[in-house]
C-alpha cells in the first residue's frame, strides 16, 4: 500500500507504506508485516517492485493500517477495504500470468522455428 506518487525529496520524507501478507492456512485476515515512513517506506516499495508485488495506492487506508502493530491482523472494520486491495492484486496477478504465458508460448514458437 502506498500513499503518494510524488518522488520529490520533501515528499519522500512524508511518504508512508504498509506491506500486508495473508496465509490462508494460518491467518484469519491479512497481517501487517512491514510499515514505515520516508526511507523505510521507499525500501518497502522497492522490495515490492523487485519481487513483482503489486502496489495499491490509497492514502486513507495506508493511514489506518499505519496505526496497527506489526504482525497484527487487519481488524474486521477494514475487511471491505482490504477485499478491494485483494481484488486488485488478483487482477494484477491474473493479467501478469496471462502475459507470462503468452511470452512463454511465443518463445517456444520462436525456438521451434529455428
């Protein structure tokens, strides 16, 4: 989750980010696994990008999640908002998977032509 898109030095210091994780066999709801401001937020976002983890931008939601302790499950009153995040991530994963499958098929076809 990311609060801002502006990358000026002043705004980087004010930037906030929260990372969530959900393990269906272990968790009742997604858990906060990382959160921070400024350079910590930048590190969270860079890590997400390096690992192809989708980033969902919602200033209000990130502010509410910042109030939670690390390793705490998201409370029921935020389930609707988190469901929207999970739907977004599902769409991103699905479109990424379809693009990856198309690339793999194209690569196989190119190999079979030579």
